[in-house]
C-alpha cells in the first residue's frame, strides 16, 4: 500500500496569500489600496474588499478558476473541499484518520520531515533541503573549488512568465498615481507581504471564514505533536544547520552550495560532482547547546557524529552553527556546535 502524507499550512496566512496569488496578472490592483497597505493596518472591511476585488478580477484572468465549484470564491476552505467534498468536516477528519500515515503542518516543517523519514525508513539527511528562493544568498563558509553556480537559464515557460510579471509590475508602478509604494510584496512572486502582524480582529474574521479548515489544521498539529520524536527533530535541525553552512553533504552526496539539479542547470551538476571529489574532509561531531555559551564539558551534549565533514580554511577546529528555532510555534532557540575530530 502506498504511503500517504498530508502537510497543512495555517489557513489564515494561506488565505491571504491566495488573494495575492490570484491577482498575479493584475499588478495595478496589487499596487492599489487595500492590497498596497501594510498588513498591520488592515481592517476586516479591507479583507472583505480584497476578497471582492480578487473574485471579480479572477473571473477574467488565470482562466477564471476562482469561480470554479470549490474555488476560492465558491468556498475558501481548500482543505474541506479536498478532503470533505466541500461540505463535510466529519468526512474530512475521517479521511485524515483512515487514509494518511503521516500528517503535519508547514509551520513545523522539520518535525514533519522526521516523521516522513521514519515512515519511509529513510535516513534524516535524505530530506535536507536548499531553499530555491534564498539559495544564492545562503552563507557558505569559504566557497570551495572554482565552482560555477550558474544562473538558471530561461528554458521553461514558468521562468519567462516570472520575468514578464516583473516587467509588468515595474511598468504599473511607474504609472501609479497617488500610491505610496511600500515595496512590501515580491516582484518575482505573488504571495502576501510579510511586513507586520495582522490585527486580532482580522485574524478572528479570517479564522471564522475558514472555520472548518482551522479545525482540520488543528487536527494535523495535534497529530504531529502526538507522534513527534524530539531527539529526531533536534538531530534533523543540526543536520540542516550544518548542511546550510556547506559543511555536511546530504544523503545523495551533494553539498548545499552545489545543490543544482536538472532541468535547471545540468552542467552545474557536472561541476558539482567534480568539485566534491577535491574536497578535504574530516570526521566531526555536533553538540547541542540551549544558549550560545562557551562550550564546556558541562554544557555540551553530543547529538551526532559524521565521518565526512568538509574542512574549510575559515574554520580552525570548531564552529557554532546558525541558531535554529525548532518550530514557529515555539520561541525556544538551540545552537549547534560542530567540532572536527
């Protein structure tokens, strides 16, 4: 029997993001109020206006799919539409209980990955990742070799579409009258701006608009909390921190700084494999610290060991890796300390 997994995003930011996404072909609307306002200034009336604007415009762009049965304007509760046929919360929860082996939430992605790895009987480092949106801005300690990272070539329609939208948005901005440009939303994507928290009234309204999806989301969060393994999560956090720093390879043998795969840049994969063959490596250990103190025998806790860790000239014998917040629902920060053996 195939393994089924489900990952849910909090319906509140998902709903706002969907409004922006559906207006991807109408930058003049995104540059006007209320979309151009800072999110912390939004009122319930603004959200309602945004819904009306989006649903009206979406009938003329993006193939009019907002008006489809079960679409945004017909029913904003996407989880209920998919799992409960648009009407039955009981059916949706029953489907989750009976049909899925791994359930998690996007706001605690690392925990979901550890549960997925266990269900698939995969090593944790098989799920290490390099975010495509910030790939080239990640700090890598002493970039090795003469690795050519390469820019993605315009080989597919999606990349051309993004450049077209960027130019369209720039043109709309230049023609905008009496609009204060805040630069809140990204030019290459159409997700909601991240500036400022939503007000309590707006959050309450959005939760009520997505009341059944909120229940499904809470079910997923409770499932994840029930079956999570804290030690596995910390281990994954440590592996991901070392991988992001370019010091540990993933299970496929690639390092973060050369994690390029076809069809985007096949030639870069060749350079990557050649580069990996020249790297100096040593065994290393990674220790867990709950605060960034000087590592001593008393406060260090061995978390994992690896036989091949990249040796960087910018690191002598050890390094404290970037702190990791284990969950967006938690303020607990952990630090990881890597030592060469």
